[in-house]
């Protein structure tokens, strides 16, 4: 059955603990080598998430995912998706072995290339995987790259990352929180209620339900500097979700130079993941039920 293992180069200590870091090379998607089990894992996860996400994911996420032609039938081919994506927003997918060193990742985004892990989880890992696989990357991240405003935001983030990398580790921490609370775990306010657009949520059954239906987490209006100060969870559901009004709001917030913002944030303490401030726009003040008392990063 074996496709071989992804090419891991080392483990690196980050704020997420020791994470594997992979070779920076771009690789071809070994599509003809996916096994029937691999395709079944895709199919099972795809059907399950699409069912849960009706009425939960943002209209734009559902629309762009359909427009790309992703189906449960089989693992999509990057080449097919790229034909749609290049035409829509000039982005393209490139295959990678897994998590990339930060600067390599930012450089891809800054050049409108989205790195997608080529391998997919095993059947016994449907509900939890410590690192992103093909399902998370393709199903979760790629659809909104069809949206011109979101596509521009992702590129702006990549450029910001290259710059923050040159400024220093604190700036990178601030910027990573923005990615975490928008691209990975963001909610959006539609006329008919709050919806999900974050990839970390849409690719997780448990969190897709929890983030909207549970009384436990805070749901708070988007605020760039507030988010850049806020710690997050890597091992449990988030304690707080931030809600944008529109994708334009994200893009507008990202337009200014962050350099003076980083300097001013360096004067402030980080905000724990579950804290609500007097200045917050509160959609839901979480009950905090089930929260771990330590482990915010
Ligand atoms: Fe992700």
C-alpha cells in the first residue's frame, strides 16, 4: 500500500511544542499512488463535513468549494483545482511534505502559492491529527482562495510574514495570532447569523459544532491589535472566536504597516485565551465550561 513517508528533516521547538519540519522542496502530488483507502478517507471526511457545514460554514466557503469542483468521489488533483484557481485569482497550489519553515511558508503565500500537504490521514485518525494533512489543507484552506478579497488577504499575510520575520520573534508571535484567529479559526457575521470560514474549524467535525452551538466559548468582534495580543489553544477547542463583518474588513485591517503596531504591542502583556475585555464587542460571553486552566500559548 505504501506511498512512502513524507520527508521530515527535523523537529523544531516552537510555541506549539516540538513540531516536525519538512524539507522545503515543492513535490508533485503522487496522485496515481493514492490507495483506495486514501480515497475513502477523503470521501468519508468530505461527506461528513459538507453535511455538518450546511447552515454553519459561510455561504462563500460553500459556494467556492462547489465552484472548484471538489467532490467526495476521489481526492482532487492539484492540476484540476489549479486550472480553476489560476483563472479566478491567480493563485496556485504546490505540493509539499508537511509543515514548512516559517519563512518558506510566508514566501509561498507572498507569491500566491498555497502549499498543500500531499498525504492524507489514516482511517483511525478521522477525528484528530496533530499536524495538517491533505484534507485540512485542500478542504479547509483552498476554497476561499477563489474569493478575490480573501485571496489578496492571504498574499498580504505572506508579505507581512516575510517582513515580521526580519523584525524579530515577538513580531512573528503577534502575526501568527492573526493567522490563527482568522485563517484557521475565524467566524463571519452573515445576515442570517454567525458562520464559519476558518480552515481549522471547517476541517474538524467537533469544532464545527462547538464554535457555533456551544455556550462555552467567547464570540467577540474582530479587532486586529486585540487579536495580536491574544493567546490561543493548540490542544483543545478555542476558548474565544473572533467574528469579522466581511472579508473586506480583514483586507482593510491588513493594509497598514504593522511595524509601529508591533512596537506598541511590545509594551503590553499578552491576553489569556479566554479573557473578555470591557472594550470587546461581545456576541457571546462564554460560560467557560470545560476549559483547561493552563496551556494557553
Ligand atoms: Fe491550516
